[in-house]
C-alpha cells in the first residue's frame, strides 16, 4: 500500500499509532466482562491445540468505552505525529487520486478507528482491549478469540518486530499486516468451528464469503466507513479478507506448519497475498528506478516508497471498473514512487514506475492510465498520444507517461511553462 514512510502500514498515517499502545484507564469490570474474560484460558488452550504453539503467559484484558477510545486516539495522534508528516501523507494519497482534495486525513483516522475498533491487542503492553458495544456475548467472544490469536502469535514471534522492523518496503508491510490479521481471522473461524463439533478450519461458506467480499457499506450500521474513500475501505478489509484466504491457501499446502511459516518467511508483496501461489514461487519485486524531474535541484523529496498490486487494483476499480481491475492488476510485479516538492513554490510532483509480468500487461496498464488520469483530474488536455507516450496537462501541471517494454513510468505535476 502507498505510504510515505516505511514504518507505516496503513494508507493513512496513524491507525497503528492510534491503537498500538493504549494507555487510557480501562472501564470498571462488569459481570459480563468477568464472564467473558474468564474464558481466556480455555480459548488460549484451544488455539494452542490448533496451531501447536505453546501458551507462554497469561493475557490480561480490559474493557474500554468508545468515548475513551476516541479521546485517546485524538490525543495520541497529536502527540506522536508531526503536522508535516500528516500533510505529506495526505498529499501523497491526493496526488495518486486515492482520496479527494478536501479529504481530512486526521479526522477520518479518528472517526474510523472509533467506529471500527471492536477490539485490539496491544503488542507493546501485551494486553488486549474489548470496546464496549451493543454486541451480544457470543459476538464479543468471537472478537476475543481473534485478539487472543494475535496474543498467541506474539508469544511465538514478536509482532512488534515483525510488523515494524521486518518489512523492507511499504507493500511488504501491507503483506505482513495481512498475515497477522488474516491468520487471526482464520483461527477465529477455525476455533468456532471446532467448538461446534466441526473441523478446526473455516468452513467453505466462510471462505466463499471472503472471496466475494468487498468494501461495501454495512447497511447503515457504519456510516463513517460507508462514506470513506474506496481506498480506505478496501485497506481496512484487505488484511482480514484476503489475509484469511492467503492463510487458508498456505494451510492447505503446509498444514499446521503454515502458522509459523508465514512469520518465518513472510510474504513480501500484496501480490503474494492476492495470489498465494506466488508466495511459493516468487522472490518478490525487483528494485525499480523512478524518473527524476528536470532541474532536480529545484525540488526536495517529501516521500518515497513502493507501490503494490493492491494500489494499482484500487486505482483501476475506482476510475474504470472492477472487471478491468481483475483483468489488468494480476500482471503487476512491482512499483515505486517518489513525491517531490518544488522548494520555492511548494508545488508537488509525483513520479511512479511499475513493472509487469509481460509487455502486454504493461501496455494494458499504460492504456488504462489515461482513463485513471481523466477520472482523478478536474480536466485533462492531451498534447501527445502515441503507442508508448502520453503527454498533456491537468490542474496540477504537465504529465508524462511512458511505456518501455514491461515498465510504465509517469511523472505528474511538471511546470506548465514547458508545455505552453
């Protein structure tokens, strides 16, 4: 996923910052919370039987209210994230066309976390939190299983080290997050199936639901989520849905050993999550160079990172169609971007390169990119269009898109003087 700093996994700056070290005073225990948390030992034992992992220590748990969570998220963002970092992240997403120009990243983060966080495991404090909701006791127990799956994995492989220090790129980080959330979701359904007398694995019905799931609205139950840009909605569900399908595919090959394998040998790209066969056959993306702007000394680099199949897929889906995304995106083999800012005017400039499995796939992306540009721009005026060159301008300045073999490169935001 596209993020300006390699330490970030979300497409917005602060989700992990917001919930990874919750230090607020927890809510007073209730009779229901005592009954729920009394099951932690049995659940951990059941997860241990499924994975083969030993339980090394008890996992403390607390309830928190939505109000406590919201207040803490706001406070932590303001304390941990510099305004300039937030500006750069917002600008990156806007330059790609993944969020609208008037999008408020900080507010969206606070509102989404507050609405969506039913529970979370704090891998720094080794404690989990359940958010007080109107959910039934059984629903809360299912959520508890998911968080305890994280806790058990953390006892075998440090999740903090895995997600924060192990990744080599932004797309790598997104793949690792899908491992964490997908495995916990897989184990959640496997535990439920075993508890009901079935096999300790998700049912075919659950797998089919995940295959067909998208970031659609929740029937009015999650208004913030429903109004969020497609990229944020898909970024929220991707680690759970596609991560579960990835874990299931690896489990079918390796059995119980799959639970450790995905931590010891982590996938390196979102393509490997979306196409699990690539996890066993692909070594990951090759390093890509991106174009530099003319008169390079006039610019400073604000952000740089990788671009994955997930990102390209969302651009296609947002501005063309899901059918085109399904047709073109699987050919993605790697991508990189760099965001510049002109030192005097502070005008942004974005460069991006992508590599494809075949020249035909690269051409399909090159041809689709004009439609993406038209979709994300207020206007597009094309000056040159050939079989491998697209030049023109939009409200941000001049753009130049080029096809060379299996690589497509673009630069957006060049000064208009050179065109006019």
